[in-house]
């Protein structure tokens, strides 16, 4: 039986008004998994917290399995009927969009847009929670940044070209599937970066350390858990499913909640 754990992260920022709190559910790397009929267990876990939005950081499907689209679509349609849902693509979505299953993916995205899901293709959207303004950015990296095992270094200049530069008027959340480039995300200026992709390192040694990644990196940095630098934060989900290496050791699947309040 498939199971997942819930990880709660509490973050502080002086960008939030004094009495404001915001809660976000973070979904990553579902890869066509189900938790109960039509993912009822996962949906119920999210409903129990009543988040202000659901943030999707990619790989909800499997690029070579069009049937996985229906599983993800039903889940997100159900959630979007109750919460704002923002979706940044992972490498599986990007590869399907550019490959022989392109038509299946386009139908999937069209259906979800009609249901109210907001896809962020190197775009941003504003969300107001209480009296605090959040700016949610969705990063869609070219596939060269997912090459195995070597991929180019990501420069802040490239992020500026793809996303623009974050201003000071809002709390900036970056949905960035690939955590390999955590240092670049911190330097770019995101207050909070949300990632997945590494599946917790397959074999997890500690809160922040796992054995490998889908790009076959050994002991990759920013593998799993929470990272902090100069008042900015990065949360890397171990994911809700797996693909390619269908193994998990000391590494449960997880649903993340990020709660942010005034410092």
C-alpha cells in the first residue's frame, strides 16, 4: 500500500504584515501515483490544513505513460475547485510537451487551465493573503539543464532572462523543479524556493543528504529538506512518487506544507 508522510515547515519573514500567516501545500513528483481511489487520501490530507494555495513543482506524470496524465488531472481538478493551484513544469512535463506524446500533454494542460489551474511557463502571478502580497514565479528550464550526469552551470543572468528580476514589493516564491541550482536561486533573490526532482536521494542518510539523483549525481547538494541563506529559504521535497529508480530506503514519500508568518 502506498503511503506518504507530512512535512511541516514554519518560516518567518518581515515581509508579512504583523498578524498575517500563509500556508501553502507543495506537490512534487507524483509520477502517476495514487493514494486511495482518485487520490482521496492525498486530497483529504490537503483539506485538513485548508492551505491558501497549492503549489506544484513538476513531474506529476511520467513522460512515456500518457495514462499518468489522467491521474494527475483528476487530482488537480479536484484541488482547483477549492484552492488556487499554481503549476511549474518538471522535466517529465517538458519532455512530453516536446516529444511524441505532445498532443496528450496539450490536452492535459488545456483541461487543467479550464479547471482554473494556472501554469507558469517562466511567468509570475500575484496572490494576496491577508494584507501580504505574494509573487509566485514558475521556472521552466531548458532540458539541457537536466542532462545526465553533466549539465551546464546555471547563472543568475539566465534566470534574469527567463524570469526577470524580483522586486521588493512582495514575498517572492520560486517554483523550480531542479534543486541542483540552489545557489543560483538564492542569488537570484527568491524569498522561498520550492523544488523536488531528486526523490530524496533514493537512499536517505539524513535530513539533508541522500545518495543520488535522477541525473546520477553522487551525494548531490540541496538533495532534500530545508536550506537557509541570508534570510532566504529553500525547501526540497522528497516527492510523492518515483520513476527510473523505484527504490526508497529511509526515505518516505512526502507531502509538504510551508507556513510563513511575520518575523
